[in-house]
C-alpha cells in the first residue's frame, strides 16, 4: 500500500488540475472527474469541501482560507492567473481564444526559441502594445521573449565572452575595428562567463550620448545601461569578476539614483556613483526643473535629503542635472584617470 501523502498525489503541473483549482477559487464549485479526483481528496481531507451528493462540491468557509495557502505552496503562479481572469471580460476571452484557434491552424510546426516582444504581442494580443496576461500565456507556446535591445560596450581590453552553444565573442578585435561593440540581446543571454584581459574598472553609463562621446581612458570599460532596460548590463556585470570594481555614471536625478541602487542590489556589488567634483559649476547653466508631468525622467526627488552638498542643493531647489553637460570639460578625463589609479 502506498503511503504517499495525499498532496503529493495531486499533479499540480496538469493544466486541467490547475484550471479546476482556479475555477474553485473563483466560483466556489468543483466537479469530480478523473483529473480532479486527487485534488478533491486532498481538499476533503482538510475540510475544505462540502459534497452535494451528485459529484459536485462547494468550497467551505475553512476552504476559503486554506485553498489560497495550498495554491501558494504547490502552484505559485496561480495568483497572477486568477487576477488576469478577473480582469478579462467574456468578450475579451472569446476574442483571444478565437484568434488563437486561427493561429494554430496557420502556424508552422518548427517554432523559434526566441520571439520579439512586439511580434509576440501582435500575434497573441492582437496589437503591438497589447499585454498578454498570465492566464492567456497558459494556452501559448513557450518562447523566450526579447526586447531586442543591444548590449553596448566600449573599451580597449581583450575580454572574451564565452557562450553555451556558440563560439566565444572576442571583444579585442571588434573594438579595434569599431567605435563600440553592440551585442544583440538574444546572444547576451547565451553568455555564461568571461575570461581574458579584464578592465581596471567597469563603468555603467545611463546616457547613450555620453556612452558614445565620453573621452575614454585605457583600461576603463563602459557598458550602456538605459533606465528602461538595464537587464543586459546587469547580466554582464554579474559575470565580470568582483575584483574588478564597478561605478555608475548617470544624471543627478532620482530615477538615475534608483538605477544605481538596482545595479548594486542585483549584482551584489557596492553602490558607487561617479560624481565629478566640478559638476556643481554646471547647475546655473544646465540644471532642469523637476516635473512629474514629464514622466519617469526628471520627476520630483523621492529619496531622503542627501548629505552630498551638490545633490542636497539640487534636491532642495527641486532641480536635476544631466550628465551630458560635463562631456567636454577637461577635468572629466582627469577625474576618470584618478578613478583608475
């Protein structure tokens, strides 16, 4: 006789079990079938169900508290699906299922591993800006979805980026031929480790203009790290040995400060911001008013008042300062060299 616990007999990976559990959570009802028998047995054992005597069951008051805990333990994605179900109208659900039925009849059998986010949204959501929710994704093929941003790197070192299935990317020869190296996102996620020549320091740079235009000293590696998608820079930073120090150069602005904190949290590196000592000279000429109406960039400060004199001044005056203003100042190169020494 098997002594396997009842909860272990429930196949939580079975889509029919998952759907039945979600239906029970939302409607309070479940019917017995071959697929739901083990789930019903588990819930009956815990006093979560009341039988109607005809193969149907309703969720008890105890079950209303116990079922979410069971789902949390054995089916962690359930809450996202439940929320998505509640947000969809019957018309939206019908439109999705009809569109997907059409696609199934007009889709090649050798599906790609990767797909662009806009392509995915258009095919399965009907619009490039549509969001395919957790409930809809349970019906769809499993793709790796790409924003198709590029990882951009500048520097003179001959670092090698090793990949799982493809030849390594050797930065040295590429950087001798190009102003910077741009690696597609789909290739970035295939990088497993780095070796070869390492930089003295790696600097993440928020502005693409600054990344391209800054006067770069030898042995400093720059990685473009945009506010809206820092994931690729984070992936590479995690692979670069921790003995290579990291510093972030962004605007003096609340979202930029949060980006620096995110980089430190995600990579386990100390939080360091590059703050040129002469930056305050540019406030009167280049500082901009904080304004939440402008969107994410340049909105009002949310951090506690800083002890750094220049940052404190900007916070109190409700201003922010773009990093681009420092580009042609000869002191910038001097301070970059000081970082490396």
